[in-house]
């Protein structure tokens, strides 16, 4: 009996424990469902975080080791200009740094400017940087400009032009057709056959075509001359035309050696007389301008002209340009060089009759040095050779290539 009671009590305890456990599970499940339902109904709000305010950092200072684009470009330009000046210095150019800068400034001011290296090659060939020089032909300054060339480019300012310069210039131009006549007649006197006669006729046609080459340029000097100057040019032109017509008749004839020789001797005498007039008049002009230049320098600077030209040439040039002749100004002559070389380049393209850039460059140099009246005669065969001009037309391109190579050597450094 007592055993049965103990069994009954154990069974009741088990039932009570199981019932309690079931009740706990049921309540827990219900609570979870209720909480989930409540949470699902509430909107989800992103948590906010409160931070202390942070001041913006101060602006960064530019590094001195990292230049701006403008500064880098200027440094590259300066490097090239320095290299060009160094190369010109090795070519015995006076004041190469000043020369390079004044030419570069002129080139930058004109969008049509030829390359700086070509401009420098011309300037080097003309004076080697001696910007106060006066030549025996009356050319002055960095670009060795004549009064006629200055008038062509319409530059304004003082110019030292005397009667001697006018006389020399007229003789220089007006002797050319007489020289052509001498060349043609001498060729026939040396050997007279059908082939020579045919060549003489071709050359005579060229002489007629070129008779007035340069005459119109003399008209640019009329503001400096009296009315007699223009009349004297017209008279000389008419005389030259008559002489060429006389030669045309002689060329058409046969067996006229004696008459041809008499003609040749006469025109040769006239040619030589005019050449002597040219040389002596221009020499007096050169001497007068040099005296005026040196006197002005000594009076203004209070030093010998030789020292001023050596130590202060660019400053002296600007002073002389304002008081004596604008061609002494390196700045104005660099601007003139840009314009005049453009003019000569256009002439060269027409004469070269080719797109060969090297040929055009050589012809441009020849025209700058010798003038169209000489170069055209050389191309026509009326002048056998122009040694100075032919040397010049080789020298200038060679110098330009040398300066181009100098820039090319510093380009890799500029790119770093």
C-alpha cells in the first residue's frame, strides 16, 4: 500500500512538471510573436550620431618645387633662349643674350613672323651682333636696313639721308641695264655664231624685262630729295631704254663686229662711270653718318664712342634712334627684320617656282642680301655669279639649322 502511494505521488509530480514546462513554452512563443508584430509596424529610423564640429583644414601652400603651368612654360622658353644665346656666343656674336631677346620679342609680336632661328641667322650674317654698324652701301643696324627698305616697310622716325646717299642709290640702280648690255655685247664679241646669237636675243629680252627693276624703289627716296632727283631718274631710264634698243639692232645684224665693239666700249664706260659715282658717293655718306653717330654718343654719354659702342650698344642704339636715325634701334630693327623677311619670303616663293622649302629659304636669303634686281639677273643669266650673295644663301640656312639643333637638344630637358 505504501508502495502504491509512493508511485502515485511520483506520477503526479511528473504530470505537474510537464504541464508547467508546456505553459512556459506557450507563453514565450506568444511573447515573441507579439514583439515581432510591434517591431514590424514601426518605421525603421537610421541611428543618428552626434559628433563634435571639425574646423576645415587650412588651404595648402603651393610647393615651390612644383611650378604653375605659366611658370613652367616660361622656364622652358628661358632655357631655349639661353641655349640660343650660348650658341651664338660660340659663333663670335656680340651681346648674344640681348640680341636673342630683342629678336624673340619682335617675333612674338607678329603672328606671321618667320622662325626665331631664321631671324637670328639673318641678323648674325648681317652684323654678328654689331647693331651700330654702318655699311659702305649705307645700310645700318641689326638688320642692315637701307632707307629704301625702311620706306618699303612704312616705318616712321628719323632717318639720316643726304644728297650723297641719293646720288649713290640712283647710280647703283641705273647702271644695271648698261651692265646687261655690256654682258650681251661682250658675249657676241667673244664668239659670234647662230647659237650665241639666239642666246643673245634671249638675254636681251630679259634685259628689257628687268630694265626698270629697282627704279620704282628710287621713288621712295623722293621725300628726301629735290624735284630734280625724279627727273634725273627718268632721264637715265630713257637713256637705258635707248641703249638696249640700239643693241637689239646690232644683235639682229651680221658681220658688224666693229660697230658692236664700239657700242660695247661705250656702254662699259658709262657703266663704270656710274659705278664709281655710286662707290664714292656712298663712301662719303658712310663717313658722314659714322661721324654724326660717334659725335652724338660722346656728347650724350660723356665717354668715347668706342667705349659706348662696346659696353652700352643697346642703350646707345635707342638714343641714336630718337635723335639721329631709327635704324640704330635694335628693337625697331628687329621688328623691321620680321616684316622685311616676310616680304622677301613671298618674293622667293614666286621666284623659286617650287614648294621646296629649302630652295625657298635659300632664295629668301639671297633676296635679302642681293636684292631682287641682282638675283633676277643672276637667274636670267645676265649676271654670271654673285659670290657674296651665293655664300650668304648657303650660310643663312646652315646657321638656322645649327640653331634649330641647339633648341632640339634642350627640348628633352624642357619636357622633364
